[in-house]
């Protein structure tokens, strides 16, 4: 949705942002996520789920705490431009508390071999360690030719338009305990590799990001899944 051109049609969706965005229908230089959580009154009339259960602030706070304790270090590793992630709990009286924070060095460097320090701050305190990142970047034209021969049509322009770069990244810690490797497509997927490294690439994943596409699944000519 183009907020500037179409925002007037979705005022009910944009109203929650009015408390911190001066004009909800003007261009906003940033990224906002809206989580439509249900109050007790909304849960009673909701037709989405049979279970008429509201989402409480305590549940969300616990979700944040669990995420910060278990996932912050890995979630920031393969993002291209984000160098820090921070969770804040803003209480009713306006006071704020940092639930968790992750920062990473040299995030925009995509050299073949680069080391970055990832620092985590959460309820357990502050800690950091150095990770080694290896990147393989084959020639884009060669990759396009190989995909053309496999798929039977020219995909070069589509790859450029959708920013699908032929880059594979590996990450493993240089300090501390070993890791249980996962697959990533920028963000981690719930797919373990059994290897002591994380692997990032443009995998063909299901819309819910819970699994990879079946190799026999073929989308239509207008979908990127094809």
C-alpha cells in the first residue's frame, strides 16, 4: 500500500500510529510494524479465533524477554543495513526500560572473509563475541544463464527487479560455545542444518517461512516461486 496515495482509504489501520507520527498519511522515513493485539472486549466479539482470549501486556513482555534471551544474537547477523535492534518497554507513566538490545559491527561489509563483534544486552547482562562471516558471490550473469537453462525462460531482469542476488553467507563464532546451525534468508528460518555454522541464501521458502518449498512445487509464470 502507498500510504501517501492510498492512506485516506485505510484511516482505521493508520490511526494507532498517530501518537508518534505527525501525519499518518504523509511519507514516513522508517519502518513500522503494527501488531493488532486484542483487548478483552475485542476478544469477546472476535470472529478470527474460536478461543476468546485477549492478549495481555504480561504475555507480550514475556515474549520479548524470551526473544531477547534466545534469538537476538542470531537475528541480526545477515541483515544488510540494520546495525542495532532494541526492545523497549514503555510503561503507563511514560518511563522506559530496555528489555533487550543487539548491535553488530561492520554490517555493510560484504568481503569474502570479515569478522564482526555482536553485542547483546538483556536481563542476563551485557555480553559480546566475535563472529566470522564468509561470503561467496558468483558472477551474476553466469548464475542467470544457468537459471535460464534450467527454467526455460530468461530470468535475468526478474532477478534484478526483485534484488535476488547470488550470494551465500556463512557465519560461525570465533569465541564461546559452538552453535547449532540454521538456514537464513536474511532472517533465521526454523530449519536446523546439523552443521556448526549458519547459512544465509535466497532459499525458496513457504509464505509462512516455516519450511522450504517442495522441489516439485512450481508456481505460475507470474510468481517468484517458479
